[in-house]
């Protein structure tokens, strides 16, 4: 039995992280300390005045554990990771997990490229951003392609110069085709320099040039060209308005403020790069009991910047935080340069923070009901399923379904849900290659084997080439696999995972005789589920989506005449004979087992065609 008072005496004075457990041995709080002995003992000193939140948490603690570190900064990093992994009840949780893209220019190349980048690496490229969304990046790159005609392709120049033909971008006036030698390295370099100037906020020169070209085209009555220049001018003005000057200092900073109301909070962040606001974003916060504004700010900063691809030089915050100095040290290490956190109380910086706070209040009041409702349907539903199965938070779910008609042209779908919402970019379709006839188990085994074998190969490529984690679509493995069926489908999946050496939970979505979901099959037990719960509704949505995606794929193939039947590989079997064979025998297996005489009985078949069909399916026996 764990004796708290005795264990308190054994605590070291080292810095580290402590984890509080309740009677179910669940982690309910994670904290860090510069001295574990001093910090943890404070929770259990009856003479010390404690907040209502801490009082409630301590009353539920049945045991604690700790991990020592070499410094308080290391403890802070570990604390962030543990909070994200365990999602303790009494820690403030950041519910959004967003990453912001950059514009990358490969200035180290002879003919630099411009592209979207998901993270900023320590290479010789120039990065601009981060931007508030991938759409903002793509729109800006498209505009720059129209103005400066910088290439976006992956050709290796000058090595590949002169090979093939110029691409479509050259044809539509978005590239000067350096791949074909149509522009010199010097002239191309000038355009790259102008592009960089534009991204640094130099719009006047571009506007002057475009205006001159528009007016000249209009004088020559080339009205179509004039209209194109006019549209480009409007696009540049639109970008320049968004890049509103907020400071005379050419500095990168984030401005962070919050709003709280009841059990809800929203944190608003303005992204200022080179003295200009590039965008803003808000984050809904799941409050722990009795959270204060300072705790909201501090926990947001630690969790958000633990995963952020970019750390600005300065953070302006709404109020001071307790761990400001150690968080500054941590952020400075991540950035590789000094980072400062300031709580301005007057002047323009204070006004910027106040503006962010007002925006947070507006968002909280406008979106409160919508955000909470959506959270219950998505992340709340995931938590219900996790609780039912006894799992930690399963961020990524994958579900699979098989579709065929009369046992041939079998296809499969893979749908992906993250945090309870569909991640459609990760959906995948499969054509079954090795299974003949209607055999859902064998088809599913093929699909799962291909999916995870591909994923393992991509992971190996990542390791060998030191590439980003999001390099391949199959690289990320699910936290749970949801199979459309019971024991049989689950066992097929477990067999594949065991063969590949993978350990991923597998759950079956069991249906009743009316093809309606009735429960979950997990660890050899069928678990009933409340049909009015959000977890149940999420399961049915996942099932329906996997089925819809598979059926749609099958229909698309058939409507385009692209479905290839195994019968098409048999000499003398055309569309008419194939149709009658399927209509009469119902499945490929029945055709395979038919005799020559039975095959010859069909109106469209003659003896030679029947013999060809029979020989095709029995060639391995000869």
C-alpha cells in the first residue's frame, strides 16, 4: 500500500516532473518542479492555503510518482510531453493541434524553386511565414508565379536542362521555363530577388510596374491583357492589406490573449512577422476545475510551442505568468536564439494585446455553443469510445470496407478519422489483386497487408533519408483500427498485424440482423453501447463513411468502364459472354467450378469459348 507521508520523505531535491494518480490509478495531474521535495510536499501540507482546484485534486490523490531531470527546462519539456500523452483531468488542455505552413524558396539552387513547406528546417532555404492556412500559402504562391514566374517543379537544374518539353506552367505564363534554357541564370536570379522582396513587404515597386503595363495595354487597346494586369494589381493590394503594419520594429512576435466565461475559454494569437500581421488564429481551451487566467496562458504557451514549427523572437502576453523565466529559456533553446516574453502595461504593445483580448471575447461569445457542440460530437465522442474500451485517447482511427458485385471487381476503402473528424486527404482506395471471387476475409487481409507493409517501407525510407514525418500518406499508423464486422474481421486484422510485428488495438463494429450497429467487439468480448451516445453516433458515421467511400469507388469505376474483370483475361470472352456468365453463375467461384458442358449451355457460349474458360481456371492443374 502506498503511504503518502512516507513517500514524501523519500523525495529528492532534484528538478523533475511529478504525476498524481487517483484510486483508479489514472493520472489526474502532471506538474514540474525545480525541487521535487519542496514542490510535492506543499500539496499535502494542511497548514498551507490552497486554491479550490488544488484542494479538489489533492483529495483524489492516492499515490504519486516522479521523474528527475538535470534542469528545470528539461522538466518543462517532459511535462509538456506527458500532459499531451495522458491528458490529465486537472491540467489545462489545449484542444486544437494545428500547424502553420511556410513559403520556402530554395535559394541554394542555381534556379531556385518556390513551394509550400509544413515545417521550417535548418537548411539553406529561405522561409517566410508561418501563414494562417495552407490556402493562404497557395494563393500567395499562385500570385507570385503570375508576377515573377518562379518555377514550382522538382526538376534538378541545370542537370535536367533541355530534357523533355516545358510544362503547363510555361504554357499558361506562370514559369519562364529555365528547364529549357529560355531564361539565363542571372535574369532568373533577379526575379527570385524581387520575389523575396515582395515576401518581405515591398509591394510598391510591383504595383508601379503592373500599373504601367496595364495603362500601356489599354492605350494599345489590348483590353484582355489590361484586364489581366488589373486583376494582378487587385491581388497584390489584397495581400498588402492583409499584411497590415502593426509596428515600426521589423520583428517576429506572437501576441497572445484570452477570454474566459464559465467553463469555456478562448486564446487568440496574432502572428506578426517582420513587423506585419500575417494572420490570426483562435484556440478553444478545455478548462480544468478552478483554472485562472494565468494558468490558461501558461499552459497554452507550453503546449502550443512544444509542437510549433516556428518560435518568434518575442511573445506579448495579456498578463505575467509564474514560470516566465524558465519558459523563456526553453523557447530560446528551441529557437536557437534568445526569446523574450513580455507583459506590456502601456503603449502600442499593450494596445495590441488588448486588441487580441477583444477578439478572443468576440470569438468566445459567437462560437461558444458551436464549438462545444462540435467538440462533443468529435473529441467528446472519441473519449466515450476510449472509456468504453479502456484505452488512452485514440487520436487517429482507421476503418476499412470491402465492396464487390456478384463476387468480382472487388475494391476496398480506407477512411481516416482524427479527433473524431474525417481526414479525407488520408482516405485511400484499393483494387483487390490476389483474391478471386467473393471472399471478404481474404480481400481484407490483402488490403491490410498492403497498407501496413507500405507504411513500414515509408518509415524505413524516412529513417534512411532523414525526411519529415509526414513524408508519406501511409507513414502514420492509427491508434486504433475499426473493422466493419465482428470476430472474423477482427481476427483477420490481428493476424496481419502479428505477421508484421505491429501492436495496434483492433475493434469490430458489430451489426445486428437488420444491418444496424449494435455494439463493439474488442478483446474477444462484445461490448454493448448506448445508442443515444455521441460515441455510438461517431461509430455509425465511421461505418457509413467507409461503406460510402468503397461503394462510390466501385460505381465510379463501373461508370467509366474501367473495372477489369478476371474474365477479360480469357481469350474469346467479350462483354456479352462475360455478362451472361456472371448473370447465370452469380460469382467467379461458381464459374471456376463449372464444367465445360455447363459453360457450353449458355446461349452466348460455344464449345471453344467454354473450353477456354475452363482451361483458364484449371491451368495450374495441368
